[in-house]
């Protein structure tokens, strides 16, 4: 669970850095494309982590 919380904090920071990098006006399309790819990859990791945590919670609930 601690690893998941650490991942969450890191993911939030990465998202904020990415948003900040594409916020200024007149950003090159390549920068926006790369930001989208980074966010897409991060989304995959977030979904995988959510599934793992949900499974762990289910196992713990079944034990009680």
C-alpha cells in the first residue's frame, strides 16, 4: 500500500509538471504530442495500480 501511495504522489507531480509544460501560449505541436503520450502512458500505470490495490483490498476484506 505504501508503494501505491508513493506512486500516487509521483503521478500527481508528473501530471502537474506536464500540464505546466503545455500551459504557456504558442507551444509547439511536438511538445503537446509528447505530453499526450506521457499522460497516456501514465494513465496505463494508474489503471494497473488501481486494479492491484482493488484486489488487495478485496483479499483483506475476505479475510475478516
